């Protein structure tokens, strides 16, 4: 058996090996041993595949409705000083948007500025 592995989906340290696959008991994600290092090194990427890091600026690519509000984040809005976070729901960018406030975004809807 190889050394312990963290889940590339939720970063749980409770993953276990079941024959050829690794299984995460927290999010039910399964992956092969060969794919795990690639997924862990990939980091958070924008819609075009660029690697994002804390403090980057991004541009929202399409209009996004704000949950629980009638506000909309317009496509083309520039968001400065993002913070990356581990999120099981896919909202892996924490930020503040002028006129709206603090919110979380999915990296698939932004591009690096």
C-alpha cells in the first residue's frame, strides 16, 4: 500500500485505497493513483486554463445572478485581490465586488486579468 493521499476534490486527509482506486469517504470522489498527483498540482484555474493565485485580478466572463438578491454581477466586471479557498460546492474564489460586497465565485466563470 502506498503512503496516504489527500482527496483532490475536497482535500480530505481520510482517503483510502480500494484496489486500483483511491476513495474519499467525505465527498465520495474516486480517482486512480496515477491521476492523483496531476490533480493535486493543477491548482485553481480560470476558464482559459491559466493558474490563479491569491491576490490576482480576474474579469467575470458572463452575467451572474447573486443568490438571495436581485443584483447581478455584469460580465466584464473586474475583481481585484481574490482569495482562493477550498470549497466542495465549486465556489473556490472569495472576493469583494464594488456595489455588491463579499461573495464567492466559481473559477470557471472568470478569466485572469
